[in-house]
C-alpha cells in the first residue's frame, strides 16, 4: 500500500480544511515546498497536491507551487483542483505533475474527462470520487450531486479508469479514522480497482486496517502535519 502525503494550498500556503469547509481553515507555518522536501527526506515517494483555490474558482491557480515542488524534489506528484479544460491539463502536466485527479470535471464535463483518459491513459488520469453521505460532491465539496459514489466509480471503471481517490467528506480533517466500510463496499464490487483512501487516517493502526482491506494507497494530510502519525512510523510502508 502506498503512503501519499497530501498538501492542500490556499493563497500559496499549506492548509487543511475540516470536512471541506473553507471557513474551517487551518494554516501551517511551513511552505508547501518545505513540507514536500521534508516528506521526501523521510523516504516518501508520492505527493497528492491540491489547489483548493482552483477547486473553488474552477480554474488552476497555484501552478507555480506545483512547478517549484516538481523541479526541486523527485516526488511523483498527482495534482487536483480546478483542472477544467484541455489547456489546464496541458499546463499542469507541463509544470511537472505525473498524474492529474479529476472529480468535478468527471461529473460536469464527462466527454472532456473521457477524452483525457483516452489521450493520456489510465496511468495518468485519476478519478476523484469525493462523497458526502455517499453522494458525489464537487467543486471543493461545496455541491452535492445525485450520483451515488459506487455507481459513479463503476461507471468510470467500465470506461477504463484504474485509479480512484475516494474521500468521505464527513471524515476529512476530523482525525477520527477513515471510512473503512465505504472502501470495503467499493472493493467488494470492484476488487481489481486501484483504490486510494483519503480522509480520516489518524493512526498507524488505521493504515494497517486500510492495508488489510486491500487499498492500493492512502492519502494522509492533517495527521502528518500535526504529528499524529510520525514520518518515522511510515518506514515499514515505504
């Protein structure tokens, strides 16, 4: 199981939200680049970089931070937040992202999203499946749709998607554990899916449970930034 630290960006700063609420924002002292370098020095190989300004404004905003991390580390970066057009996608890949996560675009512009999958392949395009009450939520989790999360994932898996990042918004930022039952239900239906859990992982025991459930990866944000999980504790997973 891959360990994937998350860095979320607002106004160029490293932040965490609680349950996707922009009004419940906590800023951290270190810059996104400094945090990324610290992760890399600890043996981490991957990074989930989220442009929360972009998610809210529906266009990529913090491209310079992506470029700085991509040029000053060797981290494998997947980038999400505000990628809404072919030009956005081109700019993000040119800035150094190895993968791009599309959530809102897969709901609002499925033809465009599928064209990306066709053009770049399933190794480069990740489906973002963020859920509130098991319904897909978009645009920085501000809008809940009618899509059931499992139906949404099944739909795109049938179209060729291999990687899915699934966040239970109710768990995100609360440090109360991940939505294990949701992930188990998804993998029961789609055992071959490369499912990446996001939101709620708080202890090393959470990581063991996710690994036992068959998760391909787990994204860790607040728990790392606040020392609930120590980077030294991740070594056996790296």
